[in-house]
C-alpha cells in the first residue's frame, strides 16, 4: 500500500452506476496526480477488476447502502486488506455508516462534499486513518438509507431484549419481571431505543421489530 503524499500520488479504481459520475471522478482525481481508472463492470464483477489492477483505493459511488454491495466490501476486505475502500454516499445515516465501516470501508463521504473534502478523505485513508463525513455521522436515522437489520447494530444486547418483549406485547411491568430489572430501567432502555431508531411510539417499535426479524 503506497502512502499518499502531499501531491496525492496513488492509484484508484472507480465504481459507479453513473457514467457521468465515473468520468467526472476520473477527471477530478487526475488533477491531483492520481492514476485513476474506471470499472465498467457491475459491482459483483468488481472483485475480478481489483485482482487485475490491485489499486491503492477502490472509490465507490452509490445512492444508498445496498446489502449486496456491503457483501462485496466485506469480501474485498478479507481478500485484499491493503486495498482501501472509500464510499461516496448519497443517502446515509449513523446506521449505514456503521454497516459500511464494519464491512470494510475506510472512508465515507457525502455526495454533497466538496472536492477538497474528498481529497482530505483520500489523504487520511491512504495514510492509514479512517474518515466519516460529519454530515452522515451526525444524520438522524433514515429508514430509506439501509435495511432495518443494520439498525440493530445500534442497539445493545439488553436494548434488543427489551425491544423483543415490547414487540411481543409485554407491558413495561412484565418486561421488568422477565428481565429481572426494575421498571425505571425498562423506561430508560425504551427511551434509548426510541432515540437510536427514531421511533416515536410502541406501534413503531413493533413494526420495526418485525421488519428487522427481532421477533
């Protein structure tokens, strides 16, 4: 893995469904003395391209986090640990960023980022650091950005237990009895669940729990 110096010399492989985005990124990166190439293959074929070209960075551009793309990130992480992965993300929030980081992304940048912000991310990533765009890291949960399963990563084990029992119809008193905790603790856990998942009512919690496979 080459260290990116102040001149920005490194190699990048760009993957995006949009030809305009792919070409624009290549032109931008080349102004920074980056050797950039385009992958015209679908994401599922990207692994073969990485094998052939062994870039320093794979730069993904995606509208939102897709489960199949997350699996490819994980595969690339396992097979090519020296290849850094940076994601340009249109729609995202805390949960989607967490899913991407755990799957192998070293950097996550909003599509609203400036060229200088993208360059800063690439500098950090190529020198061994991680970068998450504050606009995405601080965004409230957005159900449109990722599947419900990823949101479970935001909850502690105890919070998941409380959520499951609430979804099954237990009252707060019954939840406290089953978990052998006091009712005040149940209220606290329920409040944390509501905040982390951006849910406002018991009905919302039940709907989420079934969608995420908690029950």
